[in-house]
C-alpha cells in the first residue's frame, strides 16, 4: 500500500455525524437543505434525452467553459481556455495542488482555521504544508501581515477559503490589497494565491475581495454545490492563467477524464439563466439575519458571519470542542462540529451550520446556549 | 509546477481526432454511439426531483454498493463494503494505482498493447512502470508465461484490460488459471491483479476469465460507460478486498469526495432492472458478426474479436501506423487510431471501432482495405 494514503487519519466530522439521531437538530450539515431549481435539471434531461451522455472534451464543454469565464471575468482569465470543468470543487482543488506544486521543492501555506481538505490533499501528494493561524482575539479575521509572515523560502502557494469554512470570515478588499502588495514586493518567483470561492454566493458584506480581480497569480476553484444546492451533482471548475491551465487539464484528464455531461448541462442552464447562480442568495441572507439575532440573544461569544452558512460559537471557560460537541448530542440532541476538526487553531470553538431553516437554527442555538452557559455557571 | 505533470505528453488519439471532417467515417471513436435507455434516466430524475442532489457517503450509496457487489459476486468481495463508487472507471483505476502502490518501492507491470491511461496515471504518481508485451505472431493473445516473465522483484501489481482495448483479445480461463498458479507459486508478498473490466459486457467468447473469480488478490474496476452507453455519466466503481478498500475510499474521498448522486441513481435503476447491464449486448454481438464478415472479405490481417468494440488490422509491408492513419483520413476520409498510441508494441496496427453501425463499419473497412492493399500493391 501507499503509506501516504494509509497515514491519512479518518474524518472527525464523519465520527460526529455517525452519532446523529433521528430526533437530532443537525447543525453539523455542510450542505444546503434547499432543493435545486427543477428547471435546470429539466433542461439537462432534455439535452441528454436528445444527445445521449457522451464524453465531453477533458476540460469540459467549450460553451460552458466560456459561460463560466465570462460570469467571473477575472482579468487575464476570462476566456473559455482559462476554465477547466471538474468533478466538484474537491477535484478542482486536488488538481490545482497536484499540478502546481512540486513535492520535491515546494510548500503549501494554509491559512487556518481551515477545512482540512487542503492538508489531506497535500499529504496525499507528499507535499509539505505549513500553516499560518489567524488570531482568535481578532475573531479570526484574515490578516495580511500574519499570512505574509507565514511564508517560507519554499512557499509556492497560499490557499485561502473566503468566505471561510469554518469561521465565516471573508477577506476584505483592503486586507487583500495589503496581501497582494506584500507578495508583489517580495521579488523572486511569484507565490500563488489559491482562492477557494465555494461560498462566494453566500457573501453578506460589501467589501469581500475576489483575489482573482487583484492579483495575476491567482487560481480560483468553485462549484455549484453551495450556490445552487447541488452538492451531489459534483460539478466544479478551476479558473487559471493559460500556461498553468494546460498542465491542470492534463492532470484532470488522467484523474477523472472529464466531468459528467448531465451535470455540465445543468451548469449551462444555470449560467445561461440571468441571476440563477444567485437564486438562493436571498434565502441565505434572510436566514443569516435570524441566526445573528439568535446568537446576539444567546449570550455566547460568536464570530461575525461575513459569508458562508456557518456560525461559530466559543465553548466557555476553555472547554474542549470535541467533548462539548459530544455532550451537546448526548444531553440536548444537537449536532455541531468541533473546532478541532479544522486544526488546533480552532480548538475551543464549535461550527454550527444554519441551512436547516430558521426554526431549527434558533432552537439549536437556544439549546446550545442553555447547555454551555448553564454548564459553565454550574462549574463556577 | 509539478514536473511529473508537465512531463506527460499530449494525447496522440486527440491529435488524430482533431483531423476528423464532417464527412469522415469515424472508426476512431472510443465510446458507444447508441443512446442510453431513457427509463434509467427517468428513474434518476424522479429521485433527484424528490430528494435533491445531496452528497452521498464517500464510497457511494450503500444500496448501490450492495447491488454492484451482488451482481458480480466475486468471492470475498461480494458485500457493499467491497465496492467504492467512483467518477467513472478512470478515477477508479487512478485511485487503485495511487492507493495500492508505494512509489518508493513498488512497480506496476502493464500488459501491452494497452490503453495508455495506466502508464500516464503511474507517471503522475512517480511510479515505475514496466511492460510485458504479448506476441504479434500469436495475435496478441494473453500469454501467462510472458506475463509472469515480466515480473521483477519490485512488481506489486499487474494491470490487465480484458477484453482488451485496443486488441479486442480476452484472457481465456485456462490462461488466467496458469497466470494465477504462477503468481501463487512465487512465494513472498502477493502480487495484485488489477482487472480493468470496462468491456465486460461486450464479450463474445465463452471462456473469457473474470480474474476476481480466480484469485484473492484481484481488484476490479468497471463502469456503465460502455455497457449502457453512458460514457458521459462518469459512473464507475472499484471492487476490492476490505482492507485495501478502506485506503482506497480515503483516497477517493480527498480526490473527488463522492460520485454524482444523479449518476448513482441511474446506476441503481440499471442494477435493479434484471438484464439492464446487458441491454446493449445483443446489438454488439450482431455488429461484431457484420464486422468479422467484412474483415474476412477485406484481405487485411485482422485480430480475432474476443470482446470490446474494436477491430484491429495490420498495415501491410511494415508500414507505420501514424502515417497510415493520417493517409487514411486524407485519402479516403476514414478515421482510425494508430497502434503506436498504445505503445510501441502495437506499431504497424490500426484500431477501428465499430460502434457507428454496420453500414459505416463495412464502408470504412472496405475503404481501408482498398487503400492499404492497393497502396501495398503499387509499391511492389
């Protein structure tokens, strides 16, 4: 067996999910509970009924690639040739990391707290990962200085998920400009920014940065999973400069060949329908309002929700996140994700998703507050 | 950039395909031209309309995994836990090669002629590949002795595509038993057989071996692409013993997360419908008959068609395959795939697919014969 594969530990998130009961309020979910808009599925069905399900080109249907490129219009990356359609944003990021970085010489810098997929992918490739941790005292806001300070002589790429899973923080434009200025002033080989934009359409602040607008050495990954409640469709993409894209398409071709033709037809319908990529945005905006209200009333320390569909609350009095999450399931039947699942930098925090609707979110937050704060009081 | 990715050459098959004209008889196709049966698509559509498109477990829908395991009933691998649903058989084989073999110590033995995906995937992983070549004088029949002779002290797995792309040969049961006996008698760490069964439902001989029936250290990959004309659905699977499966599921989880939920619903409909996995088998059997007749009448040297939907003919008088393929497009407007695309062992041969229907296949073979044999005569 390949020791790199065997060494990867199992998923803590899955361990927690396995404890869920039929009665549980599940705030552990990492995917929308909305249903996708049927018209996009119908359009895809009409296409495959007429044309069958043939392979597309490795990089995807050229028309879809052009639609995606033109929707985002990142400077220097706005043509079909700058897009590779992938099996969700998971394969997108995997192909980017695998193609861009040389395990013999390059390091990947991960901005933490972060979903652990980047670290796991890098481990699969034998790549060295370094991390730079945003400050808890600063509500884990993206901090250009700290990111720049994390760079080593071997750092070749920095991965940033903004809006962030788990923190819900987004890198503001001014901070992103500081980061880019710092990268530009370094000299030497450029360092890439890998922007995981998976929560882009769940963004609630005015000044969230799109790194692809600011910096030539940016590669963007995204998908329809969160924006259009299509996690199970596995349709994502990479947006990158041409030279790097050529290598990525080769890598993608031998890993999965091409993305699903039905899924690509769904994506075409979405990108051809004005506003469809944001068709769920209003729902999330309203749900966020409710959640923020519930959090403010709860007495818990919570992070600002710049974007994503997560809220994060602190376990009082230095309590450990895994124990707190297990207790919350056992004692008040609420599923949350312990911060430790996102790196040691997020120990002491819980991630709550609020995709299950306002009532469940409010009830869940209320139960969590009663339990955690009541428990904390009892201990004092 | 990762030099392993950059070093992989572009696809010769794609280069040839790019020369195709609107008028061409295309015998280069590597996918069915039949349409998929609509009822399976309808069943999947009904499912996703009702349930949305949520993630499945990383390894796939447990019911689908059980259906697949029970259809093949390979000893020791007939439970849901022995199956991982993947993004087509391409990701299946990629995950198998990546998970099973340690680039630091292990070699992959490829039985040639072979589709070059195995070699390219191994190159992506930094794995050393060795090859063992079947004999042209023997019509490239699978030869257990030659396969065993190709084993080195570092060989940990042997990949066999049977029925074979490109040759159309299948490993007969008696030959497979000789191979297995040879592997068993070696002692030391077992050597794995990786059986790419992608053309399993286009098998036309009675004694084609299923390696999973004969040998405990077999891992099988397959998909719906060829059997049900669903290349663009990207739905495949791995069948493997439990211990190895655990590592493969981890690898699959970080490469693509999980297979498409719509595609899994299509697969469920197929495996739940008696006979559906072989619903196109009669069409292929009939088409093969027509093609064999045309080949026999053509005067060309052709390989027996044990399985697959390819026929292979020899370029007369030691002609080179790439030049012959280019001439055939230019002079008689027929697209074929040069044997050199499948390794130097298949130089001098052309692969013709016969999925485009009897008329086109017959016309194409007739034009090829006139051109190649006419040309050969002129030269003498």
